[in-house]
C-alpha cells in the first residue's frame, strides 16, 4: 500500500484526548488518527452523494410543498 505522511497541529486538549484513546484501545496514535479520518471522509462522501441525489430530485420536480408538510 502506498502511504503518505500528513501532519497537523491539534489543540493541546484534543491531543491529550487522542493519547488517552490510543492508550485505552492499546493502539498507536497514528492508527487512531487514520481510523478517525477514514470514518470522517466516508461520512462526508455519503453526505455529498445524498446531497447530489436530493438536488437531482429538485431538478426533476420531485418535491413536497410546504403546505403538504405542514398538513402532514
């Protein structure tokens, strides 16, 4: 697997929480960071896909009016 080093600055309190989590999980800090980023990226990709689907529904006039929502 091809990898790349990425660095970032974290607030001290977040870094401390990261260290505690890594210790509790008995995993390296880098593993925890990689898992967190993978989860976040996956979630954002899904949100983006759902947004595109919603916009396609709007373009296709598949919407529900405000009055219908209020009545529901």
